[in-house]
């Protein structure tokens, strides 16, 4: 009997944790579900990542209201994936910010991504009927911009391709804390289905160069202290390279996608099998690694139909 597709069978509610990672800075985490971040300025609040639906976004708002009554004026979205952006309407923010590349990816593949993610992980789309449509930014930038929440400066930067082509990080220099989106994970599998394996390690190095005191990662616990930050950076780099190397060897040798899947499992299962969403991510990761090794630089668009076809080929 074939396994249930992706995370269709994962309906267990996750415990929410709201962790202070710096003065007025918080990480909203939920045992491997998508994280959000909170940046409280002198007179207003920025949210990092909007969750998948307005209903889930309201859980973030409840936590925010437990620590401040300042208005939420900005939402920063690190990339275009549906589980990160479709809850944005709940915040009623003045500005919704993405990189220019991320906005272009909404144009190119936003609806397809929504449709495929909804089928992969239904629990994350609780209250999906309240989503008003695709999330569009009001503000975009190419490589760097700063937002001032009163006197608090927040730097938004594209440091390189990694989880997607349009990833950004958000750095708060007065506390030396960074919100990385899915470029960095902690004891959670990296989703690489739209990723750039060759570029990802360099982007991690660019983050490492900031020598930050804390990171709110895309998934997993908040990373407080440089030792924990560095362990997470090293572990994420290991996950990415351990996925790509065996898949590339098979692809470059003329082997099949199924052979690449077996090779990646042999390398990654002993190290990462207990990570959150590992089984969910693995087939998408192998498919993208196999493509990249064969010279396909732009990740192919995932559709619900392509998802199912790939899953059947690898899972049986």
C-alpha cells in the first residue's frame, strides 16, 4: 500500500512557542511548522512571514497582542511559498514587502504553488476559505532596503539564492538578530523543491558573516546564542550537500530519478530521518537535485498533477 501523499496524513496540532530572541524581537514557532517573526519598533510592528491562512495568522496576532498593542504596519515575506504568504490579509498592514524576484515568482507560479501545497499539507490551510486570493506585495526591492520603525532600523536583504531564487533575510542591527526564512532550519528538513543547491552554501556563508547573536529560522526552534546559530548553519549546509551530492552522482552517470532517490535515502536517512517534515520534503528535494545536476537552472513549476506523478513514481 502506497504512503499517503506528502503530509496529507499529518493532522496533529502542533504546540506553539513564542520566544524572545532579542529586545522586542520574537520567534513564533510550532514544532516544525512554518515560523513567523515579530519585530517591535518604537511606534509600530513588523511581522516576518504571514502563515498560510488568515486563521493561522490570527494565532500570531494573539501572541503579538500579549506583548504589545502597537499597530502592525509592515509584513515582510522572505519568499513566495503559499504557506508563508497567504495569511497576509489578516494583518491589515500598510506595507507588504517582498524581493522583486519573489514577486515575479508569484506572477509566474503563485497559483500553481498554492494548489500544490494545499494538496500536500492540508492541516496548514485551516480556514483556507478566508484567503482572499494570491498575496501581492505593495513594496519590492532588488538587493537591499531599510525600514524604520521609529528609531529601530530593519534591514531587508537578498544575500543569494537558496530555498528559492528570491529569498530575503531580515536583520535588526541594534540587537544583531536575523530572521532567515527557510534558508536556515533547525531540526527540520529543508524543502529544496524550488531551491538552488549550488548557491545555497554561499548564501549560508553570507549569513554567517554577520556573526549574529540569534536567528529565527524558517522552521524549528529559535536559535539563541552563537553556538546554537553556528550549529544550525552547519547542519543546514550538511543537509543541502548531503541531498545534492548523491543525486548529482546518479544524474550525471545517466541513472534514473528512482536511483537518485535510493542514493539520497542511503546518505540522508541515517542523519536526518527524525527531522520534522523529512519524508514530506524528500521526493521534492530529490527531483530538484536531479534536475539541477542535469543543468536545469530554473526549478520547474510544481503543479498538483506533477506532484502526484512524481510521488507515484518514487513511492509506488
